């Protein structure tokens, strides 16, 4: 028998064996814990309590988030959350000294002014978390996250026609109740990282607590100073869409 033919058969057998072994050694999201960077965009809704509930009702949020996940299921990262909504309580009482008997704002030259008041604010948070129970695959499941950072909230005002000088700076600052403080949030999250790396999302329930203070130091409409520390509390939920970037070397075929 031709020696070259025997060598070719052995080489082909060896190549087939190595190909099968390499395929079996691939690290995938389906069956292996992986390192990843997660870029997220969230929409949420929250209910204020404590001192925060004195000025605001139910409000919404939009958030951008960056998390780094390691193979041990630990997460670190940061986020920015913007708060918004037509959530201001007792608008008529706050601006009663600027309106007529029918609640209309009177601007210059006797024209009616169109004023919109809404809740405005945001938070910058640093996060640490741990995947406590995996579901669907080793990279998905129940995640506990703790956050620490700073935030603010205020009554955002907009004079659409610009005809009400009483709500221009520096008078505006007396009405906006701008509070700045330190916040802690605790989140329970279900994280889903797709086996095929396509549909990646999370559903989160969060409780935020913090201590804030009115940086203006006074309130024009009540003609009173405001320097006390406030207890802020709000809770709610959010849905997040993620774009994951997995470590490059974990996409190769590996040999033990």
C-alpha cells in the first residue's frame, strides 16, 4: 500500500479529531460563565414617599447604564438617571401670588402667560452587584445591586412666551425647591443575556433612599427659610435593554 495514502488518512483522522475537540471546547453564553461589558438603556416609573412626596407625585425616568460582569457573576459599573414628569403637587397654591382669581398667570402688558411646571432631576450612581441565582444560562438570573451616589430634584418651570418676569432668574430660584443630596439604592433585578447574544434585557425593582437639602435656603411663595435636611424615598421599577460586549478571547476555540 502506498505510504503516502496511509499518512494522508492519518492526517485527515487527526484533523477531524481536533476539529471535534475544539468545537466541544468553545466557551458560549449558553453553557459557560463569561466576562462582559453591558451597555444599557432603561425606562422606569417611581412613586415618591417621605419628604419627597410633599412636593411630587408619580414620576418617570430614563437611564443609561454601564456594567462590567466577570466570570464569578460580580458586577461593577455606573449609571445616570434623569427624572421627569408632570408630577408637581399643589401647583395652584405654589404660584397663587402670581395668578388672578381664575388661576391665570398675568404677564407683561396684561397678557396671559403660559406656565408649565414639572418635576425635574437626576442621579449619578456607582454600582456593585452579584448574580445570586442563575436562570436560563450561567450568565442570567437574579441579581442584587447596591448603588451609591448623588442626586437632585426640583420643580422645573417653563415660561413658554417669556412674558412673566416674576419667573425669571433670580426670582425663579425661589420657586424651584432645588434639593441636592446623597442617595443609596437597592435593586433586585432579573437579568437575561441571550444564548445567541441578540435579545438582552433586565427587569428591575428599586428602592431609593437619601438625604437632601434645599440649596436655595428659602421659599418665596411661603416667605419662609428652608434649610432642614429632608428624607427622600422613592421606589419603582424599570425595564432595560442591553448591548453586551463579551471578552474577545472567550469567543475563540480553546484547548485545555
